[in-house]
C-alpha cells in the first residue's frame, strides 16, 4: 500500500458532489443524515448529470491507481468499487467528499465495510454499531485506519522481504506487512489495526507478493543487461514502463528501501541507479 497521488476533479463534477452532499447535510440530526447518506448514495447515478459525474470520478480514480488499475489496499485485484475511506454510515458528512474516495476491490472493501476505530491512549478503540443500536456519531479522535490519500502508509508499515543479517545469516521473507520499527504507541496501534481491518496479510496476498518480488528482480536484471549492451533509450523506457505497470508496486518500493539487506537486489540498483527514483505514483496530469 502506497500513498496515492491526488488529482483534481473537473469543476462540474465537484459541483454535482457538493449538491449531493448538501442534501445529506440538510438532515435534521445525525441519524437523519445517516439515512440520507445511504439513500443519496444508492441513487447517485439516477440522472444523466450524476452518471456523468461518477464516471468522471471513476476515470480519475483509475488514473490515480498505483501501477495498473488495482486496489489501493491490496494492489492485487481489479479496482472496481468506489471506497469510502471514512465509512459513509459513520461519517455522512463525507459521503460525497472527493478526498474520501479511492478505488478498491470487493475482497478488501467488503470486509472493511463500516469498520472504524479511534486512537485513544496508545490503542485503537473500535466503534461498533450493531443492528438496533442508537444511531450516534463516533467519538472524536484520530482515525485508526491508515488513509493512503493523506499519508504515506510506508511510514507506518514494513513489508518483510527477508534478507541478510550483518553476520551473513540469511532469512526468507514472509511477505507479511508489519508495524514499522520505532513507532510510538499510537501509530503502532494504527498499523496493527490497518493490517487487520484490510486483511493485508491474507495468505494469497503474501504468495502474490513473493511472486512479485521474483518478477521485479527478473525485470531489473533484464533492464541491466539491455542497458549494459547499449540498448536504445526507447527500449529501456519500455522495460521501465512495463515494470511500473506491474501489480504490487509496494514490493518494489520496499526492495528499494531495504536494498542494503538484499545483496542481489542491492547490486542491481548499484548497476541501474535510475531505478531508485522511478516514480511509483502517477502525477496529476
């Protein structure tokens, strides 16, 4: 999971979002606004203007995806659902807020659903609203789940790639996400909560990341050979672009960050230093 580069929406799309949000905000109280958020969201494509606005939103979210059109959380499955980072059933005031959207896949978006927690005293206290409970707002406080639109997930998370210890002993990677070393209690709790809520360490994800690691290593080796043999700039650019359109770019980001622990990878980056600065996220253009 990487930070997502922002992108501006067209003025007309923002106007449509503002009108829809105003209808939600007109609710007499919080409970009424929760009901309105659901009804307005369910009818978000009920007119040509709204259809056009949400097609624009999807197009922009597609452009913002890291690598190919893949889920912002797992980077594995096709991103085909507009995810509310802050759940609309908990934060109706953010139902139609552009900065609250990202593209996710069903296997990530479904389990996350309305799960939300607040950081309090070095722990994340989950806000749970069961069927029949009073519809009340969540407690105030920092959100427990990482928001890849406003923060860099890799400041809170490390990906276990394995590597070589100073004494020469080697360790296989689990390709699990773990809380980053040196975090304070609040961020440690946020990292653990995010891993749990998003299911980042599902077995199938770890297998996919391990495969991606081998793929990135092979692509770097191919690029190095072509470069050393005097390959054209156009061919090198194609090889670079092919790599950057691969799933699981977080694995590549961590290969760069952890290169000193990975002798074979370190040698590749020494030979092709430009690969250390290839942009992993897309700019606003």
